[in-house]
């Protein structure tokens, strides 16, 4: 047992303490969180826009929304980011982090639009007609009838998409951004032991995901309690 703890301490020391290697993980965590939250928040806005286009009464707008969403979903994340960095913004003065965040925004928005569309489809047409019969106009019916149900149905998938967006940031290390995965790779190259670094970031990703899900669950429960009251 003593040998085990001594070995464990040696690995912790070599991975985090020696040469202040923990700074790589802090920088990686910072980049991962910035890219995740920025692209997901902006992706939510972009996803709403795509969803509105796909549900538009205008045939051309509807088709454009469908083609754009499908195209962004089908392109691999790494390929999309390479297109953004090396082709579209290849000669731009924008920072690499910003360009990558834009690419991840497009990717997240494409998936979120599908989630929003699926949730919207669950709302019964009869409920909307009943709301209009009660004197609500089109926007009031959407706000009081459609939107609450859409949010309730979409929330579980919405949170899962946040986790997926965070996981997709793991490829940005190939574009010279130090995220968590890249940090583990850098440290592993110095310790010549990939296992402990990879296990460390696995735990970090897991903890972040669990925290997000716990916060989302608490918000949903509080909202339901307020509605019940």
C-alpha cells in the first residue's frame, strides 16, 4: 500500500507540480471553458435563427435554413474549423480563439436547431388553436403556450448538447490552442507517461459535465415549483 501511494504521489508530482506543469492544465481549462460557453451561448442564438428559417412560411428561406443546418451538421468539426481558420479567415486579423469559437458556434447552432425543431413538433396544433380561440394573438399564443412546452421538451437534449460542445473543443489543440486535451498531451510528452494526464482531464471533463447537469436540474425543479405555486 505504501508503495502504491508513493507511486501515486510521484505521478502527481511529475504531472502537476514539477516545472509548474499545473499551469498547462489551468490554461487548458480556461480555453476549454471560454470556447464552450462562448460557442454554446452564441450557438443557441444561431440555432434559434436556423429554426425560425426552417419553420418559415417562405419556401426559399425554409430551404436555405434546411440546407445550411444539414451542411453544418454533416461536416466534421475538425474540417469545419480548418475551413474557418485557413480559408475563410486565413488572412483575417481576428484572433485564433475567436475564429475557432465562431466555427464551434456554427456547429452547435446546427445541432441545436434540430433540437428546437423536434421540441416544437411536440406541441399540439389544437392547443395553439385553443389559445387563439381565447383571444390570444399569434405571438401571445407562442409565448404562453408554445414556448414553455418547447423549453420543457428541449431542455434535456439542450444540456446534452452543451456537453457535446465541450467535448468537441478537444480537437482545437490541432490548431495550436492549448485546451485541456492539448495540455495533457504537452505534459505527457514531458513525463513520458500519458496515462495520468489523460485520466486527469477525463475527471475534469466529467466533473464539469456533472456540475452543469446538476445546475440545470436545480433550475428546472425551481421553475416547476414556481409554476405549481
